[in-house]
């Protein structure tokens, strides 16, 4: 069966992979690189130029998080490597560059099930109530450089990350060098730091430790 692959360049990537065979053995495999879009390009970036952001892939089944999904990477020589997933369907292990070039993906799903994958780029910073504004700025700059490098000639069409969001933090302030504080702006109840908007920040001080750090697109 022909599979429809829908990807939005370096933003939210969604892959629709309908399986219609009745048994796991009959389910046709999918090229691994299609299941993990842009991971191959990410891995071609030198490690020192991608150590401030990571790629995160959350799997869905019929529109819901695919908790308990059973899937394997099948290499050309027949070797099978199980993939592991967290309670929200997020892949906790990722393929390597060699596997992405040659291996395939097989999931144990029921008749007619539709699987999807959402892609996020996330800051590689520890969550905390106080975050260095400089470290946040370096992460934002690095992810934008990575996007441009991976997108190549299409970099003009790729989204630009302008800030960092602190999901679940409630509120926050930017502490300036002189000790003064200015409230962080909110986007749908989530505080975020945009260096162009909140100038002169030294430390981001949050009301609560965030559940997650996110990049904020323009």
C-alpha cells in the first residue's frame, strides 16, 4: 500500500502510516528514515554544533499517544533492535546514522490502525527554576544554525526559533544585571524568554520548575 508522508519542514512533522494487514508478519515495513524525519540530517551536524538541542519523536496510534507500542528496527542482515517508548509514546531510544540509511521499521499494530509521529526539537538544558539567559540564547542560536544547515537551499522557508518557553512554570521574570526584574511575557499561559523582547536579562527566574523546555518559533 502506498503510504502518505506529510512533513512540515523542521516544525511539527507528522507522518501518516496506515497498516491494514491482519498479522504482524504480513505488515509491510517502512523505511526507518521516513519514520524519523530529519534525524539523519541532524546526525550529520558535528556533535559540538548540536549539543544544545535534540530531536524528540512522539508516536501516536489513531490520534492518541501510542503507549506500550511494540516496534523494531530491522537491518539488512536481519538483525532486530527493539525500540522503546515512554508513557506518552515518545521514543526513548533513537536509531543511529547507519540504521537510518539501511534499516526498516516494523510495528505490531492492529488491523486498520493509523500511526503517526510528531517531531519536536527541544533544548538540551536541565529544567530548573533559575535558568541562565545566556545559555538559553546559545541554545536558540544553535538550533537556528542547525535548521539552516539541515535545510540547505530551502533554509529561507524553514521556521526561525526566536525564544524559549517554560511549559508548566506558571510565571517567570527576567532578572537584569542591576538586580531589577521584569515579568516574562506569556503565550497561552506559558512564560517564554525572547532575547529581542526581554533585553538585558541575566537569569530567568520561574515560579515553578518547568515540566518541559521548548523552543518558541517566530
